C-alpha cells in the first residue's frame, strides 16, 4: 500500500482540528500540526491548540515542541515534518497533517528554497521599529528597498513583510531572488482536503471563538508572555492587540475588537492562499462522512496506479 498524507487545510476557526482528530482515529494514525504558532509551549489559548482531551485521543507532532526563543521557519518546519511523517510511516500507512499556515504546508508538499539566516540584533531592531511606526512604515521601507517584493509579495502581512525587509537589509538582495520555485517530488501520496463555511457563518465563529478565548484566560496568558513580546513568535494576532492594551495604546474593548477584526482578515488571506491550489477538494466541515469516503476512494486509486 502506498503511504499517504491526508492534508486538512482552511481558515482559522473553521473546524480543522475536530476533523483531523476524527480522521486520525478512523485511520488509526497520528497528526502533524501545520500551524506556525501551536508549536510554542509558552502560548496555548490564543493559538487555539487542540484540547487536552484531543491530545490524549491522538498523538500530535509539532504541538508544544518548541519555545518562543527558538527560530522556527518554513524551511525548518519542512525538515521537522518530513522526519515526523517518516516516523509515522514506520507504523502506519496514513498520516494526517492539519493547519492553516500556507507557507509551512507548501514547504512540506513542495520543498523550500534555502534563504540566508538573519542576525538576531537586526530582527529585534526591525521589530521595535515596526512597533513604533506601524505597518505603513514597513510598506514604505519595502517599496524603497525591495520593490520586487513590494510588487509581488504580501504587503498586508507584517510577518512576511518583516522577513522580506530582514533579508534585503542582511543580503542586499530581494527575498524573491532566493525563491527558485523548483518543486520537490515526495515519495508519498498527498490528499488535500479544504474546509470552508459561508462567510457570515465563518466570521461569527471567529468572533465567538475570541470571546471564548477571553473567557478562558487569554488576557492572563498574554500578560504572562508580555516580557517576551519582542520574539517573532509573539508578533501574532491575539497577542499583539493585547500588548497594545498593556502599553496603554487602547482600551481592552478596542483590543478585543481588533483581535476579531484581524482574525477575520487572516482567515480571508488564508482562503486566498489555499484557493490557488487546484488539488484541494473543498468540503463543509460537517461533511465528515463524505470527506472520509473521498479519502478512501483516493487511496484506492493511488494503490491501483
């Protein structure tokens, strides 16, 4: 039987974790997270980690595996995930991968170009400047220093933009020039499943989830990592807005509203990214029986070939 990775993607709050746990149980296997924040052990509530019960039901990889002090990139994720999938394949024919970090998923499926390392001092300096001057400053810097990225890159995504600015300042070259675009061929089958909901329903779920996170103690969690806010791992939705509240830049109500708004924007960007991949077969999260049936048919087809 050919080894297979079942890949579950989609926007934040759509229900990927529940689907992945169900499928992992049905196929008696393990899960590899493809979420760039759930790997950090210092944060849990704001990154919507699987519950303690879900982690007990199915073995997960790339959850609580790193510290915010560690530098985790798409390239290092590729190495980690390929090792994890081989471990799983030693005992199982199927592995499940789930997450919404498009670049990590692309790295796993197709490989990642080697991009030079950046000095920590430069990274910290740029993060401080972004905090002081906002996203408009970042956009202006990239327009001047890396017009190639400014024309083709994600100019509304502070994390990607910071990375591009780091590289151009460190190397004098655009991050785009390091992307060769050569796809690696994997020696296993990948079945790509996308989950989506009608827009209004998805946005309501996002808003409700933020309220639940606040009830579960997100404010206290953000406070506990406030002293680490300069790390790249914490330049993320759910923490950045609360850090602004701690800094006195807004009230708590505004910060919560911003988390909801930025989460909705993030979901929109995720969908734009995943919709470009024609290999993804889309389902409503409640169509779990149909999803399972589709996967079994695709596995059968791959084995016949």
